[in-house]
C-alpha cells in the first residue's frame, strides 16, 4: 500500500487534475494506493469567507462562483452521462453547503475535489473506492485519536481487497461527538500521514507545486535549491518554523510508523524532490535549510537555520552573526536553539534580508571560476600535479573560488586535448589513447583550441619547449613553468619572453624553478623592488648535494657512490647526476635568482668550482663511479677535519654586490664552510636555505623542504591560482 497526497495547486483545474491522474495511474500500476487530496486551490479560503458571510445574497453568490469552478472542471473531465452524474453529485454537495452551519462550510472543499477524482478514476476502469475521512479520522479534545483512527483506516482498506485505489479527502475529520471538524490549515498532509500509518503503507508521497523542501523559500531566496535528503527531525524543525511546503504535524505519524516520505513536484514528476526519513543520506555537519516566521505580536521575526549533526554550535553561531553583520543587519539577541537548530531574532522589516544573508553564507558556494589548464610533461611531477588537482579540487574551489580543469595533457610521445575536462583518474588511459605528439603537435593543438584565460603548464625537462612560449602568449595563454631550462636562457631571450607575456596581458610564473614551493623568488622580487636592490643572495639550493653532504656519515653506512645512486633513484638528480655535482643545475637557479633581483646575469658571469675535480666529468658514468670510490678516503679525511673544528661544507650559489664586477655583482658557485652561527650549518636532508640581504631590511632566511614531486606539484598549483 502507498499513499499519494496532492495539494490544492496540484488539483487547481482540469488540466492539473489530468496530470494528477497520470501520476496516480502510474502509481496504481505499481501498488494499491490511497489518494489523499486537498481542496482545489483557493477553495478553503472561499469556504471560510462563505461561512462568515452574513448577507444571504452575497453568500449565495459566493457559493455560485465556487460551484461554477467545479462545474468547469467536471465539464472538462467528463462526457455524456458521467458528466451529468458528476454535476448532479456536485450540486447535491453544494446544496448541503448552502444549508450548512457556518463552522461546517470549510469542510466541503475536500469533498468536492475527491468526489471528482474518485469518479474520474472509476471512469478510467480503476477499481476505486471513495473513503469518508470524516468517519475514519477521529479527534478527541482537538487532537487526533491515533489508535482509533488507525484502526478505522486499516479495517476500511482491508474490508475492500478488490479496490486498487482509495480516494480520501484530506483535512477533514470528526470529533468525539461525531461533528465534522478539520486538522487545521494545510492539514491534508497530516491526513495523508495518518492514512499511511493506519494502512501500514510502505510509501508516502506528498505532491505539491515545488520540487520538495528547499534550502529556503524560493520566493525570498531565488538561489534556493531543493533538499534531496533530510531527517524527520530537521524537516519537522523547518516545517514548524516557517517552511510552508510541509504541515508540521505530518512528520510525527510517519516517523513513528517508520515510513520514509517524499515531497515531490506535480509539475515536474521526474524531479526526485525531498526524501524525509530516519536515516537520511547526508553527511554529518551538512546544512539543510533556513526559514523564518513573523511574530507580529512581538514585533519581531525569528529566522531558523537547520542542519544535521552539526559538530560545533559555537562556530555556526559565529557564522550566522558574521553573515548578518556583513549584510548590515543588527540581530535582536543572541543565537539560540539547541542541537541542530539555530534561531536568531530580527526586525520584521529585515526578515527576508536576514534569510538571504544566512542562505548565502551556508548554502551558496561562492561563484567558482574554472581555470582551464594544459599540462606538458607527464613524468613524476606531471603525475603528481594531476593527482593533486583531483584530490584538492573541492577544497580549492571552496576556499579560493577557483577550480582547475585539466583540458590537455602531453608526454613526449602522446597528447590528448578535451575541452570538457580530463578527469584525473582517467588521465593515464586518455593519454595512452591520445594522439602522436611528435613535431610539437601538442602546442599546435593547444593554440588551435585554447579557451580564454587558459594556462599552459610546462613541467617537462624539455630544452626547447620555451621556443614556443612566445606563440603561446600571443595565442592568449598564460604560462606556468617548473622547467628551469626554459628560463636559464641568454638574458635577451629571457627578457623577450617576459616582455611577450606582458604585451599579451598574460601571466608568466615560474616560482617552482627555485626551491619548488618555497616563496624564494617572490620574496626576492618584492625585496628588490622596494629597496635599492639586493646586497647579496646566498643559496643552498642543490638538493642532490645537500642530500649527499648532509647524509654522509664518513662512509660508515653508505659510500658516496651509494648515496648518489640513491639520490638518482629517488628522482632528485638529473639523469646524469654530474649535472648537479658540476653545478650546472645550480647555475640555472642562480641565473633565475639574480634576474629576479634585477641583475641581468649571464651564465659565463658565474664562477663555478665543482665539488669534484675536472677528471670526474668528461668520462662515462661507470668510470665516474669508479673514480668516486677511489676519491672516498680523501672525502672522509676532509669531513673529519671539518668535524674537528665544528664546521660543515655546503655547495653555495651566491650573488654579492661588487662594484668592480660586471653588472655590479659577483656571482659564484662553490663549496663553502660554515660554523654553527650560520643558517647554512643547520641543513638536513634536501632542505633548501636561501639568505637574502637587502639594503634596508634585516637578512631574510627562507628555509624549508625544497625537493620532491609533491612540493613541485604544490608549487605549480600555487602559481596557477596566484
Ligand atoms: N484545504 C486545506 C487548506 O487549504 C487543507 C490543505 O490544503 O492541506 O488548508
Ligand atoms: Mg494545502
């Protein structure tokens, strides 16, 4: 058994009744059904007016108007003898109405509507029976006698097993003396819940003219959305505090009988609406809705916010007050309530504004701007970048109002482009199935389709990709790169790229090229810009060397070669680790650092003294490792000597003001010794330390983990979102 209830606007006229008939016929095909209906819209108000009308002529006129509305429906729904019979039946009821005592008038509306519906279904050959709710739903002392009512309903439906569809008027009942009465305005919902509980129904559907319960009254808050799932308790609180979509007493019978009920939209039957149940599919801490009620007597309105399993009342209260204050609304007291319900009193003139402000704060995600991103390079960093974008998308959207959409991806062999977005979990497969990337095909594809504001990320080690940066800028793309090779170019080329970006209104960010996500470049740039230039930069930024030097324990555990091989395995070094040992990679970093400080340094301005002599460099890798083993005792001796004087060696890139040098700065990369008074002494693992001395401010030390794909990927995301 199931119960379907239709509200007044769902049965307002013949057209709407036809929609109801379709919905109910589909329901009857599934299961035996009780249809509970309200009076046609406006009817109950009209009947109240009729009951109060003293002037007999006026009263007769009002009854006539109501009669002709119902006649109109009957004429549209029925033909021939059925139409005549329907009109005769209605006329009989209207005669009763004319003679009825004032207080009984209001109870006729549901009789009219349900007699029409019952006859219509009978005509459609549905085995139908009209039930007289006045005999079944009984009140005592103004409240429903539930036990008696349930027993009446159950015996009524079991007594007629041949019936597929029972049609029952909502709203009306009779009291202990057998006099007809009502369940209160909006009471048809309650009737439906009583029928459901009494008939032990497995489902209850309340059909109305909005898509279920909504996060706010959509007439007050256009951004309100329907609530898919809600608990009995939260639904009850909303209903009791102003949500007109549900008559509050409805909840109790359904809850006690354990019947989950849905609230659905007659005009959009496919919309899932709202499911009210004991175990709603909601996360703890989720917000359900905001309602308000005017208390005219007290000259105030109470706004009510309801959630499910709210973990902290205090922080919710703070947000409510902040939202109101942001909207310039002064509340009339503190936030009150208990459990998951929050109440705040405001002046009636600002009631709607307060509801809107609280709705904005708790229900409206700030507008999210989508940043389309193409990623060149799907090695360790690229993979991590794609993974992190997937993991943190929601959080970034919530906090920054922006979301990253990956729309293109390439490695050295293949590429794929999809403007609708490539989901991180399908990236591998999409790329494998992608197109041939040879001959710069990826950049060609990017240029052909890039949407406005798109970002091109270069996380390759490609020596030549930068040759296409200018084209990308001209094509309207922004560029984020972690590829040092794209920046460690001759200064004129570097400057030309930056100019190209500027001229095209694009951004060009490469903060990860030195120290990954550490804020080194941005600090230098801002220091350099607000002083008379940088005095000195000293940077220990070779993670390979840091790894070896800080990890070395005099060959007790690991030899130099072992450490170096491990660094290589962990992806810390370049393909040939000697690129790092020889200072080539540090050189790139120093060029980038210096240029950020406004010094147009060139590679050959830098004096490099590698940690190892020239004999280590020209030879094949195997030979190199053999030589390294031979060299080890010397290295051990040197370490011992340093230990004795409590000093440590670091591979430092430095830029120092020197009027005699070209560009006014002297640039060096070499091993240097430091005592415990220097921050360079205290480096562990792959940590980076950069020291910036500027004219006015005290030395700035930027220290932190500098290496690893995770940090590189994080830094790139920072650059994209900056
Ligand atoms: N017709 C009644 C009213 O307008 C009951 C209902 O619609 O639920 O209050
Ligand atoms: Mg109603």
